[in-house]
C-alpha cells in the first residue's frame, strides 16, 4: 500500500489531489470572505438604522409633548370663559393664532363644543358652520373616553390639506363632556424632516399608531400606492417589544427592507425607519465582484500549472510504456527509477507552486477585506500596497517558472559580462553581509555574449544570497570571468562566469538536486527553491550550460558557460525611431480577447482613459468588424486564441489590408513571441498594469501614423472604410 502511494501511481494521485485543492481552496476562501463581509455589512446597517430611528423618535416625542403643552394653555384659557362667550370669541381667536405663529409643527387649533360644533379656530374668524361629530375620537369622547387620542390621516374639511388630529376632551367640574381641543398636525412637516435627514438611497420613514394605522409615510423610492396600515410583521413585532428591528418585504412596493421601530413615551405612536436590503448590500456586491475576479485569476493560474504537470505526467507515462516494450528487464527498471525521480520533482514543483500561490492569495484577499473596513487614507494606502506587493510577487514567481521551463521570452542583448557585473556590483554587495568580502577577477578583452542582462543580474543576486547563507561565519565571495573553449561535439569559443564561496559546501545527494524547482535546504520561509532553477533556465535558454562543484566544509563554485556572440549578433541594433507621443490622444480601439474577464478589464481600463472601445472574441470576428468599414485606430489582440487564426496571423492580415491600423499583441506565455518580435509587431507581456497598456497603445498608434505618412499604402481601403 505504501509503495502505491509513494511510487508512480502515488505521484499521480498527489497531482490530482493538488489539482482539486487548487480549485477548492480558493473557492472556500472566497466563500468565507464573502459571507463574513456580507454579515459585517448587514450588522453595520442594523446599527445605522437603529441610530437613525432613535433620532427620529426623539424628534417625534418632543413634537407630541409640544401638542400637549399647547392644549394645556388653551384649556386654561377656555376654563376662564363663560359657555356663552366661547363661540367666535375674538380674544380666543387671537390666542390660537399667536400660538400657531410660534409653533411650526402645528397646522391649526380648533375648539369645539360637546356636540362637535366648531366654536373657535386659529385660521378662521368668524368660524364657519362646521361639525366634526362623526369623527371617531369625538364619538369616543361622547361615549365616556377621556384620554388623549390621535385620529387617522384625513383631508381637512376647511382647507383641504392632509392632516391627522391630536384631540383632548374638555370636561366640566361635574365630569361631563363640555367640548374638545383639536390640534391639526400636517404629515408634510414630518416628511420634510425625513427627507433632509435620511441618506440618498432607498429608505422609508413613518409614524404609525399602535393599532397599525399609518399617520405619516415618506419613501425615497416611488411606490404604487399609499398604504393605510402597517403589515402583520410590524404588528407581531410591537406585541413582543416596544423597540426592535427586523427584515420584511413591503406589501406596498414589494421591496425588502431592514426596519427598526421605537415607541414614543406616553403616546400610542411608533416611529419606523427602514433601508432597502439591496441598497445596503450594494457596496458588498462590488467587493464580491473584485474578490471573484482575483479568485478566478489565482484559480486559473493554479489549475493551469497543475494541469500542465498532469499532462506532462501522462506524456511521460505513455513514453515509459512504449520504451518498456523496446528495451531490456534491467533497462526497464532503470527507466522506472528515473521516472520516479522525475515524478518526485514534479510533485515537489506542483506542491511548491500551490503553497506559494495560496499564501499570496491569502495576503491579497486578507488585505482587500481589511481595506473594505479601513477608515483612514493612510491605512487604505498601506493595505493596497500590501495586496499589490503580493500580486507582484506572484508575477515574479511566474516569471521564474517560465524562464526555467523556457517558455518565457527573454530580451537577449549582446553584452559584456564585465559591464553587467559592474552594474550589479552594489546589489551584490547588499545581498552579502559585512563579514563577507567580495572579490572580482574580471578578464580583460572578454568576448561579448548574448543574454538577457536584467535576468543575469537577478541570477547574480540570487547566487550571492545563496553564498551568504552558506557562510554564516563570514568568508569570501569571488566573481571571475575568462574566455574559454567549449567542447560539445565541436570546439566553440565562449565565456566562463564563475561564482565561488568559502562556505559549508553541499553533500553529493544535495548537489544532484540543486537545480530542481522548489528544492531548498533552507528553513521554511527563508527560500523559495527557485534561485538556481532560474539560473539554469536562463543559461540553457541562452545556449550555454551550467556546472556546479562543491565539497563539504570547503565551499561551492558555480560556473556559467556562455557561447561567444556571432558576427551578426555583434552588429549594432537598429534604434527604434518610433515617436513617443507627447500628448496621449483618444483612439478608437478594438479589443480581441477570448477570455471574458481579461477582455472586460482591458475595455474598462481603456474606456477610463478616454478611448472608444469595442470588442471581439476571435480573429475572424475582428476581421468582420474591419471589413464592415468600422473605423479602428488600434487593434489590441491576445496572441494565443482558439481557432485557426492566432494573434500573429490577425496582425499580418491587418498590416496587409489596413496598414493605417496599429496592432498591439498581448501574451503571458507563448513561444510565438519571438515570431511577433521578428515581424515588428508590438508585444505587451501579461500581466500588465494600466499605464503599460496605455503606453503601448499610444506608441503603436504614433508609430503607425508616422509610417502611414511616409510609406505608400500597399493596399487601398475597402469601400466605406475610414482613412487615417
């Protein structure tokens, strides 16, 4: 059983487990972060709604108390008057009018007799012949009720305005009803306050009687009709507690809202305040989209790398089966042993990739979740920097893997190794410690070589860092260059770059694995295991080879052998004379990208920069747009696309038929980059930042515009096409 799990079959299972983990783990992290942020958004909304309800309750409490104070004043005045002097009393009319002038929350004040006939009013003198005997509160007074009562919202019988009435009975010394004082309150007074104090989003505020009758209602969004009564959910809630909050769907407009309510002290009135759930969660949904895009990118990267490992495993398994039929019972055993070693390396590679990418995913998602709750700009800037730093580490990690796999296009130049070393000397010194001495033995008249200088500098720094860790008690790090003769079937002229340390050295079993990706003898967190793998991939890609020698206790020497540059490679490179646009201009751009998320990102970035953007999902679709006569300044296309036509094929066709249209190709992994470079097409390497995309678009447009002005067009434009 142990052999099955740790042999070839076990390695296959490990790869499949890692593939599943690369999909499940990001989704699980995404789901947990999304649920946590949604819960936090709703909790914050409940708190904000409850605070707003308390403010509105305090206002309404003061207003109803002012109604009672006014009634006390009027009742004292009426009690001092004879019954026959009450009707059309000019003195009482002036008193009521003065009170109205001082109390904006009161629309009018009436005094009626025991039969409900109007005796005095703040707004009319002499009073009209009006009776309110049919009002529910007046009938209740005549039936023996003696407490303060609040009527329903009605249309006023004198001025025609919507109002609700706060009424108090007038009682004689013998306890009999002598009349009533009526204070008319306008719902518009409360609605104006709600509109001024509420946020500019879907909200609803209301005053509700204890029996569910709505007195005042104000909503930010339009509704189908004005509801006369509160719903059953509200009535159930107030039976349980005089204050609370709940989520409900309005029968009036069908909108789900978070609703909080507070009862006024001593009055049968409730204040309600609500915010729409969709409005509350709008910001959370925006964060969810960003989290989702990042998760998809990470999942795609992990799944692609693990898938490549699985595909390679299957190819090697098939090759092993075929080789087993053609070779001798000893050669077959040796091949299986070799395959087992390869699969161990593949498992280590895939495990390292999944580990590092999941760590970076945790950093990105954690910082974005903190960013959503950050209040001050300084902390938001730091969190954004942390997230972008993790993304940059992921890009660097991918670059190193692709260099090792020889799938990342390098920018080879004809250089002198001595000059590259001199430029990197300060960085090498910084990678060492103060107790380590740097020695340079640079040969004179060193032959030039072809290599990517920036990647070589990275390799030098990586090897210096390895040497530093191998010399914990100090020592010497020597960098040496010399011309040499390479022998690989024939004698070739070349240059040897040797890097030596006086450190602890490596045993033979470690020395045999130093170039394997993610293999490291350092402690967890102190090394990725990609340093020497990157060196190996860089030198192999440049046509050279690497030799490493080490002895325990006596140090290590790594030698890079690079072929001498040919005569053609020594010719000076033609300088790019394309103008760099001083003032970026708005362009018409066609984005050709089969990945929907990548296409949407590019379209959004370009649109924000002021360009007119359209999109196609394949090369054939893009040609159809151009053939239809649509004016396009720049075509921005992915290099690798499904179908018979890739980005280079599309670019060739555009150059032949629409030479005034610029082309920019984009890719993150392709062996066709060299072909695109040879044919002179601009290539933008993924992942790219918005500024890099804008610069590539502007430069390509400027270069094509300049060429169109000085070079005769090789083909005329199709009918209806724009010239430019």
